[in-house]
C-alpha cells in the first residue's frame, strides 16, 4: 500500500533532491575527484615512503615534466562533448601562465586513461596535493622530482598532449 501522506511526500522530495544532486556530481566526475582528493589528503597526514623518479610510470613522469614550472594541474571532463571518449576525465597541466595542455585523446581513449592513471600514481605517492574541486598542484617533493625528469625520456609522450593554446 502506498503512503500518500505529507510526510511520505516530503521524504520523496528529499530523496529526489539527493538523487538530483548526486546525478549532477556524477556528471562532473564528483565521486572520482573526491576519491583523488581523499588519497591526496591521506598522503598529507600519513606521508608515503619517499619515491624515486625511476619508480614512476613514464606517464607520471610526463605529467611532472609538463607541470615543472607552475605545478598547476586540473582534472576535468567535458560533460557537453558529443562523444563519450571526449567526456572522460583527463589531466590538464598549465605549462605557463598562458598555455595549458591536456593529456586526452578522443580518438584513442586508452591514451587519456594512461595519463589519468599516471596522475593517480602521483596522488598515491604524495607528489600531488588537492586544493579545490578539480584543482591540484605538485607538492614540494613533486616540484623537486619534476626538475629531475629528462626531456628526452618523456618527449614521445609529450607529443600525445593536446596544446590548448594561449588563454587569459
């Protein structure tokens, strides 16, 4: 038997509101971003063992190299993109104050995922800190290791990044 009382209607409206906000969060990558933020926070409180550059994947090293000057990294999806691979969460790095590159490839989603997993490795090793929403940065140790990455080692993978050009 259905309960059509005002109380039941209130619970239904509350549930609908929770589902709507959850759906909105899912559409922006909220759960994944929250998980990454949690990993970064844990590393601040319980620092992992110090990692050496040689222990990192080449994708993680490529992200470090790209972020070596500013350390500013964003993880975002493009929820309005037509094709699913273009909507996937991807790693964006500010190379300088006016240029950003994206480690995303809508034709080859595996490339997007390789760099996303490289970013996750950086979070797990305490080389990245989360700030707000989609905003992350290198830690002091991250900057230090980034300066030690040899360009020739990551050149091939840097070519896979999409240069978003100049911006304000």
